[in-house]
């Protein structure tokens, strides 16, 4: 941590406390000196600031996230440089935990919550992809779950530092063959260094869905990073419901997730909006199922009562 408590950046933001350390540097809670509104500040480390490629990625995060205005994407409100020259960006303060921490604590996420998370991440991706931005590092650690007053889940997608801007793919940083990301969640085409589109993020979200619903990724037998890469390249993932004896997942959800992680991106959902539509359809189906079972139960109870009354009448008339 490079900034002492009480340091004021850009004459506007007073450092309150360190929050943690990310891949690019340190994260702090801060407050605007006038309004006292809480913000989060990401300060790039001195070591990385000396590397042109890392510095370019940090600037990419500022540029991309500033352009992507969506409730499910973290908002960048300002940026600048520290007195010693390290760049920083100022983001909205998020109160909650990332999905990785939730999975480490609970193992799995209940089906209704997992579906809500997938749907909200897809909503964020639909906007990013429409702007020509592929996240390229979608994983539980980059999906933040906000605490809400009513106890519901509200998602923020964070860290667009290695995103690929398709409309500006002429810079060295965004060359199509630059393989960057987290292997556990990378699509086959990303691992091959091929040209990417939004379907690569859909694949990563599908892998996250496995982990949320089953507590595991579909390549548990993999022993090395090479094994993981080979799985993504060659092995079709089984339906999530087949990953454990006590895992109960509706067939419609199984089918959605299997389609998200198809090896050939032509066989995945065409875009995040198509994924959202299919999720909504599955939700309607699941919402109707309890009503159907309740109707069957009620019919059975009424039938039993009728039989009992008929039997009583029969015996009374004898």
C-alpha cells in the first residue's frame, strides 16, 4: 500500500483506508473532500507503471469503463495521477463481495440467485458488446455482488483492464493474437489467439455458471494448466446436473449452460441478448412448475375427500 490514510489525491479525494490489492495495484476507500461521498480508488503500482503495456491496459480500463454506462457495470467517475506519477482511477464504491468470495464461503449459489447473476451479467455484456468491447477476463473475481436493502442480488461487472475494443484493434495491445485472461474461464478461440467477439465472454459466463450451480468447474480431473487448456479445446462439457449425485438443475437451465460452452462459437448463443431471452423463457417455465404441482396436489386432495364422503354415504345407507 503506497498511500497513507489522509492523503488527498487531485485535491478531491481523501484516502480513508486500504481495501486490498488487485492485479494492477492497490485499492482504497476514499471520500470526496467536499461532498464526503464514498468512492473506491485503484492506484497502479510503481512497478507496473514503469511497463508500457501494463500502463496501456490501465488506461484502457479508464477509457472503456467510462464509455460503458450501464447499471450492471461499475462506474468510473474520475482519474488522475498521484504526486509521484502513478495513475489512478476513481470508481463508485461497492458495498458487498465478489462472486469468488461468495463461492469460497458457501461452495455453491442457490439456483434462483445463480440465474439472477447470469442474467444481470448478460445484461452488462449486451451493452459492452454493442459498443464493440469484449471483456476477455470474465470470472467470479470480476463479478461483484452488491448488498441491497431488500436482500436481493445486484451485480456489477468490474475490471475491463484487458478488454478488447474491436473497433480499435489496430494497437499492439489489442492485436487479435494476444492471449490474455484466466485459463479456467477462457474460450477455445481465446486460447488459440483467434479473433474474438462477444461469444467468448458468453463461454466464460457459462463456465462461471457451472461453478455457481455445482461448486465445481467441469474439468475437475485436470491436474495442470495444460489439462485445463486441453479440456477447453477438445472436451465437451457435460450438463451441470451430471457433475454430482445431489445436484438438481432444471433441464431448461442445463440446456442453456451447455449451449453457452459449446466449443464451436457458432453453436453458442449469437449474443448476450439471445442468452437473456432464453433465460427469461426458462424462468417462466420454472415459475409455472410449482403452480402445476400445486394444482395436482389440490386435485389429489379433493379426489381423496370425495372418495371418503362417498364411502361414508355408502356405509350409512347399508
